[in-house]
């Protein structure tokens, strides 16, 4: 890319938060039509830097130069859009009650008469824009009716609707299926051809090696390295990210012994929700990690939310340790030793406005409850123990909203370990989390089932994760179980084949 | 533990620092403007005047912290105090009257709570409707007239004092115990958890419906207590009592740091400061002989200023 024009430059950017140097004198450049991966562990400063670029944060010092012009010190996100900077966050920012085309042209709608929106023209323009991306989305549909992958395409179309020079994508594939990810990559390649610079943030290295030209690695608020993707290996990048030689435990690790499956800890019989899930039977054995795979829409999450009593079921009998139990809500589930760790830590997994310690004890007040009064001493002790063993960066009174994604997830896991359940269901336990924390979390799940009489379920869209942690793997599709793999049989090609062929 | 307590106290103090500052500022202005303001008798008066609102605002704070609103509190106050007054009058027994009053308040709160927690009706609409409903019932029950002729000891209670007036003691005891209830008990922490994120609380095994139900019953309970204070001060049961008290209670909670748009925030001591703040303002304006029209204007402006200053302070830190 050396021959092409330098489009965007950060010059000596710094940003402090109370007690933290989030960005420390960072400089980097991006060229026209280049796809650059911005890498780093959670808390490395990538998101902060991108929020500075988008105008959401005001930088303490340094310059941003876009197209040979220095951007003003303070500007708003809507100014950033006008400069040609678009950011696509993990949590998409579309308005779900409006149609696709209305979202794409929000605030700059085509108008006919003085101030009347020309919907006909808008429809046509939206159609063109989406066609350019090869996205087959009806512009007149309400956004809330679209699957996540299509929403993302709308978001990209929206970015392109104004004259856009730089698109930042923050973890765009975390909620996408493998197929949809591939479609997204095609779109990114198209953007490149249109000379748009893409800054791509992801924790999935295989993706970065598929589409990126260059990788910039950050750690603790500074740039620690820059590599041309063609000239380096994945291990080199991981080393840069963690600042140490890759340990063996970061790579997929199998249980050393085969699990002896003799005692069932949970049996679900004839589970149906009356809509998508029809007559599902499954068992979980003591000591195993059961992986659940499948495409989006396979109703994996729905099945387990129903088993845990969070969402209503139409029918289904649940046996825990050979005893039929009636579970109507999460409270009943926890009483019966069944815990569900939500896939959306921001929506229903955590109380973001509350402290780490309050979140941890939320699942189980028993140990800290003295005749109705909370023993804060104990709360603090319990949470400090978790902070230490799970290596959470923060202290017990830190508000969860101020933690990075990986640390939030660890708080969520602490909460469920504190619940003292026998069976824990981890729904997307490492969504949006860096390699190092990912390995730590996998180890935590392993350690959990090592205890006498425990079992875990891991629901994941990340095939590598399922391959790494599962002792047994179930593949779901459209509310049914379509495949089962035991210990030795779990390997990538056959699993992928099952998912992609039986899936649709 | 002492260390921990210190942190907790510090947290509450720093959280309310801005409001206290504005309150002191307001009191300074009043003192400069009129010599009649900063006297023992007037300050005691302010505390008595703040009591009815302050006591309702306790229940309101629990409701707001849990992520809900209750605008029927003024009507509950009227209805429960009329019931209490009637029972007191016809039986001649004060305890029986007080009991009836509290029972009525809790029952009305229970009605709100059932609709909101178990039938999942939106809290604003439910309490808007019951505000009219309860108020109308209070008028029907009394045929629109005040219930007079209560036992004399009611009046004695309102005027009696032990260092501080009894009414102020009642208020302080409620505040101290409710501060403890919200900050230190499992129930209180569950209220905060429900307010911060209903779904997260539900998935963590907290019985969200039960908590929501209880805070509305509490709101009814404190409205009734406030009604008793009101009844003792006027020595009668008034169906027009507590008109627009819901707004003062909400203002007290919000000045004290609670947020109407986001649950999980707010603390009881802040609400006390808020209630006193409102009473100081009303009292000062009356002493200054400001017309009632201007009083309302001033009220609106000062509440906006108080909240604006607090926002500014939070943004600066």
C-alpha cells in the first residue's frame, strides 16, 4: 500500500481517565483503500482510540489528520460522520422501529417538496446502495424484522450513504454465523476497491489473516508493533498482543482423559416452546462439558433459557439428579443447582451501573445474609477472592460499566461460580474477548467441571471454542438436535460439515 | 468493618455534597434577605413542614430506585387519612384509627403493586389512573367534607416535643431505618439490582415481581404515615389533602440524586436533603411575602437549577 495516499493519521494522541492512562502518546497512519487490523487485548486502548476518532471522547492531546486536514480538538459524532468517518459498533445503532431505507438516510433524507420526504426516491437510492454491497435486503422492511447479519449490512450501507472515507468495524463478526462472516468479508473487499479505508477490530486472528493488509497491535495504551499480514504468522501477533511467548494453554486443549459417562446429572425430556423448538431430549452427564453448536437461528439459546425457566415452555419434563423438578424461573433453577450465564452481558447478564461486588453476590445472597442484613465484610471478601483467582482488573467497588468487556465477562462468571450451582450453562462465554482472557475462561470452565458432581454446557458460535472445550458436542438447527459428536470424533471438518449441511 | 463503614459514609456524603452545598447556599440567601429566616423556631418549623413530603418521598425513593414511578401517593394520603379519621372519630380509639389508616394505605399500595408487578401494567399509567380513582373514592367516602372532631391527643401529638417536635422524630426515625434498609439489607440491594437492570436481576434469580410489589406497598404505607402526620396537624381528615404531593415527593427524590429515567440510583439521605430543600424554599418565599404565583415560578426554577448543578458537578468529576 506504500504507493497509495496517506488518508488518516493519529499524531501523539493521549487520553487519560481517572487513574488510568488509556492512550499514551499513540501515533499511527492509515492509507487509502487499506484494511488495517487494530489488535490488542481487552483494555489495550483500541476502543478508546476509536471513540476518540468518532468524536465520542475528547482527546487530551495530539492531532488527528484526515485527508491532510487537522480535525478540530472537539467534535461530535455527527461531525465525524460529516468528515467521512463511520463507526460500526458491536451494538448496532439502528433504530429498530424505522424501515431500512429510513435508517440509511436518517438526517439526510431525499426531499421533494420543501420538507416532504420523497420515499420513492429514497427506496430507489437505498436499493442501489444495498445492491452495491450485494446485500439482498428489502429497503421497506422494518429493521427490527431483520436478522443481525442483515442489520449489519444496513449499517454499512448507512455509512456509505454519506461520503465515507474511513469505516471502523468493532468486532463485526461476533454475532455472525460463519456464512454471514464470509459475506461480510466480501463486502469489506468491495469497500477496499472503492478506496475506503477499513479499520478492523477483532479478536479472531483467522479472520484478520483472511482479509487484512496490515495489523497494528496495541498494549496498555501504546502501540507495541506493526506487521504486514503477508509477512508474519499468527503466533507472532499473539506474542505481540500478550507481550509474552504463547503458552501452550492458549491453544485448544483437550481433557487429558476420556470422560466416563455413567451418571446423568440433568435430563430434559420432550421440551417444546410451541413455536420453534419441538420435542427436544437431551442429557448432561456429571463431569463433562457439553458443547452446543449451530447457526444463528438454531434456537440454542432459546432452548436453554427455557430449560432454566427464564422463558416459558409449552411442555417438557426436567430431571436433575434423577428427580423431576419444576422450574418456573431463574430462582427455582438456582435452587435446583442450575445456572444460566447470559450471552448478553450488557443487556441481561450484568447490572452495569452497580459495583463488581454487588454483581457477584446477586445470584446468591445466602452466604452474605445475616438475618436480612448484608454483611459487607463478607461481600468484599468473596468478591476479592474472585478478583484474585479470575484475575479481574478492577476492585470490588468498581462499577462494572467501567470495566473492559473481558473483565465484565469474568465478573459475570464470578457471579455464577458464586451461585454454587452444579450445572452451569455458559452462553457465548467468550464473545468479544481477547485470546488471553479466552484461554483463562476456558480453563475456568474446565476447573469448574473437575469438581465433584459438576457439569457445564457451552453454547458458542465460535467453532474453535467448541472444538477446544467440548467433551461432547451437540449441533442444533432450527430447534432440533441434528448431530452429536463424542470426545475423539470432535474435529473441525466433520463438525463444520454437519453444521453446514444439516443446518439448512 | 469500621473501615468499610467509613467508605460507605464517605460515598453517601460525596454523593450528596453538591445538593448540600446548594441547600446551604439557599439558606444563606434567605438569611441575608430576611432576619426572620434563621431562627430556632423557624428552622424547627421548616422541619415540621418538610415532614409530610419527606415521609412520602421515602416510599417514592424506593419506587424510583426500583425503576418505577408512583404518582398516586397524594391520593393515597387523602384516602388513608380520611379512613383513619373516620374510624378514629366513630370508635374514639386513636390506635384503631392509626391502624385503619395504615391498613388503607397498604391496601391501596397493594392494588397498585398487583397491577404493576403481576399484571405488568405500566407503572405511570396505573398510578395516574389510581390517582384519580383513590382521590375520587376519598371524596365519595367523606361526601366532600372534612372529617372533624378527632380525639384531642392527636393535636397534642402534632404540637408536642421532646427536644425536637414528635413529628420530626418520626421523620428522622423513618429516614435512619430506611437508609439502613436500602443500603444494608438484602432486600434493599435487590431493589437496587432490579432498578439497575430488571432482566439481569431476573436472570440472577431475584424475584423481580415480588420486589416491585413490595416497593409499591411500601409507597402506600409511607403515604399513610404521612397522612397521619397531616391529619394530626390539621386535626381532621381532608379529602383534598395531599394535592400534587406526588410531584414534591418526586422532586425531593430527584434533587437527592435519584433518576426518573434510570433506576438503581438514589439514596435515602439525599431524599431527606431534597425534602428539606423544598421546605426551605417554600418557607423562605412565604416569609418574604412572595406571591403564590411567583412562588411556583421560583420553585420550578430552583429545582431545575439544583438538578442542573448536580449534573454539572458529575460531569466535572
